[in-house]
C-alpha cells in the first residue's frame, strides 16, 4: 500500500473516531447533563465546575476542531484540491453540506455552548445562571442536530 493511501486511511480513521466521540459528548451534554443540572438546581453547579476543571469544554473544542480540520483535508483530497469540476459532483456536494454543518457546529459549540457552560461553572449570579443554562441547552441541541446532519451526509455521500 502506498504512503498516500496509508495517510488517507489514517486521517479518515482519525476523522471518524474524533467525530464519533464529539457527537457522543455533545449528546451527553444536551440530553443528560444540562437537563440534570436544571433538575438539581444550585447543587448541580459543583458537578459542572468539576467537569469544566477537568477541561470538558476544551475537550469538545479539541474534538470538534480536529474533526473539522481532518474533514477539510479529506474533502480537499476527494475534490482533487478543490477542483470545481470534482467539487460540483453530487457526492462532493453532499460531503460539502455535511462539512458545512460540522463547521457551523464547531463554531456554535465553542462560541455558545462552551462559553455558557463556563459561566455556569464560574459561579455567575442566579439570574445569569438560568439564562446561561438555557442558552447552553438550546445551542447544545442545535449543535447536536448539525452533527446529525453532518453524520448523515458523510454516511450517504458516496451513494448519491
């Protein structure tokens, strides 16, 4: 097997694994952590503070960032260096749609979800806590939907 093929396979494996962990982590945050924090009230803040101290927000940013960067490289390779003739094919457009969803997801994750989780862990005022929790919950759900769109596009692109 040639070196470029091995490199391609390693980057693709890295991309899929990191994206899977990132989707799972955001699903946990959106579907379990934030609703549990809402149910437990002020007592849940200690758990979130411990998770942020253990770099939960940095982990989501790193997973999403490297998944997106590796996806951009894979797209570049798939389209022969962003050649318009290849980029206009249906599989490339579907991959591109998924990639765009992933890029938007990583931006929203870092700018809105992680920032609001840090506010919750930082001991903000009670009125700020409720607003930050609501924003984090809303945008974690949006990020999860975008990730699902990206995942569906990546899974289907080679078949369209």
